[in-house]
C-alpha cells in the first residue's frame, strides 16, 4: 500500500499511525490472509518533532500484526527538497513495487508525485493494481473561493493546472489499474462509464461490536421525551478550518437565541482549537458548548457518542469523513451542509438532513426546528442503526477483498 498517511518509527519493529487507520489495517491484514503476507506500507515518515505535535496514535507491532512500515521520505519535506530527493524515492518505491503482488495506491498532488507513480510502475510490471479515490474534489476549488478561503488566483491556478493533472490521473487509473474504487457515485459514472472494474465504495471505520446497543439507544430516545433535557449535538474530528466548525458555532448561537434547548460537544484537536475556543467565548456560548479535546478512536470515543442525538457537519469544501458513518453506528442523525457526500448518504437511506451549503442561518434555523420537534428524531436514530448494520467496516472490507480475490481468479481462469 502506497499512501500519503504518515507514520512514526516508535521502536525496533514498531510504528505509530492514526489510531482508527491502525485498526482498519489490522482488520484488512487479517481478512486478506495470504494475499497480504505481509502487508507492506510505503509511507512518509514523521520526525520526532512531527510526532510531538500529534495526539495519541495507534501502535502497530510489525511481527505480531504482519504489517510492515517502509519509510519513503520525511513527512515534513518541502516541495523543492522532495523533487531533489525524487530519484531516491522512486528507487525505493520501485523496489517495493517489484516485490509486491498487489499495489494499492491513489492519485498524487502535483508537487509530490508518489502514489500515482506506484500504480503506473505496478501496471508496467504486470502487478495487480488497486486505485482508491476517497473524495470527489471537483467542486472544492469553487467552494474554497466562494467561502473566502481562496483568492481568485488560487482558484484559477487550480482550474488551469491542478484540476487537469488530477483528471489525467483518474483517466490513467481507470484505463491501467485492475480495480478502481471511488467514494462518490458521480466519479464512478463520469470516469467508469459502465466499466465493471470501477466500483463505488464506502470506507467505514467502525466495527459491528461498536454499534450502539438497544439499551443505549432506548435511553437516548427516552431523553427526547423529556423537554427539560437538552438535545445533545456533537462534532467529532479534526479542528481545522475547512470543517466549518466556526459556522457550526454561529449557527448554534442562532438556535440558542431562538430558545432551543441544546448542548454542543466538540471532540477533537487541531490547529483551530484556540481560535474556536475564543470564538465560543466571544459568542457567549460557554454555558452550552464543551470542548472535549482529542479522544482516540475506539471504546472511549463511542461511549461518548452513544449519548448524543445529532451530528453537525458544515464542510466548506468537499469532505467524506468516516465520522458520518461512525455517527450512524452511535445512533445519531446528521444535520449537514448540502455537499455531495451527505446528499449521497441521504439517497442511500441514511438519516441525513441537508441545508444549503454555507448558509449559517439555514443551519441554525434547522437546529431550532429539530429541537422543537424532538420526537421526530426517534425513528431517525433507529434508521441510523439500521444503516450502520449494513455498512460496517467488516462488510465493506469483505466486499473489497472479494473484488481483490476476483482479480486473481480472472488470471487463473
């Protein structure tokens, strides 16, 4: 697997990586069996200073877990330094690709050719190649410009340079790779054009055992019948600008001003934490908003989520977070800006309510309406659990593994 996700060499034979991804890798390795013996990860490497700035990560023991970390280049390397080191990176990458049976990677950014190179190397060497596109970013440049996060120059540089580069990579992946997985039906339709090896997928992180129990759900639903108890709203994930958490806080202020009985918990850490805490205080929301800090993926996180009724999502550019699926597993409905991912989840039967993108007023007004008709959330909470049961990590991994095994069956045939 050739990925831009960085890892830290924590000791001889061990490394650390994002906690939810660590669990995902263990399950993938276990289910793949002999097809991934071992599972080799070609990744950027975190320095000691990089690692110190991060929260808790998940540790993988290479011998025990059968997952091996091959550092390719420093995670914090600059553009020019990366280009200077490109011959060494490509040599190391070629060594790993040549030894592999299956190469799993994605597209690359313009200034850091890496993942796409692995796919093309693998194709040229006759390897089975799996391309994964985790997000349809085609509208993100316009969204970034309209939200004020980008200048007109950034918009046009992206349209004239970066977007054509991304488009050419997608075309190459569809034509050269053995299996192409895309998170977005629009991507599948536009690039797949009926090709059987191009598949739509959801990349869930929660396991069957993490789905909320019937007792926890009934307790939560019972709280909806008590008007003295606040409706519990949550955001969990990274505290970064494009997630639109500032929009959530302003919408929450609008809802509180309209008399809604709400509590809002923000779980996670990131570069925007101090700014968001200051905004919360400036808006006078401290009595209703709690910053819980970083909680590692796993039982501690889900125990908090089981109490909450509604997840807020206000992305300022396209986003496909696993937190949406985790929210369903915890028995939560979602209120979100109308981006393609949330609209697709709603179309698939998930309990997602969308409002016009970037409209803080619409987000706040819908919060008021939901709080005023709390009982209507009960069937949505049950629908969330039903959706989660059909979309566990185990089911989607088994689907992906089935597609992968079929590649070898076709060769044998």
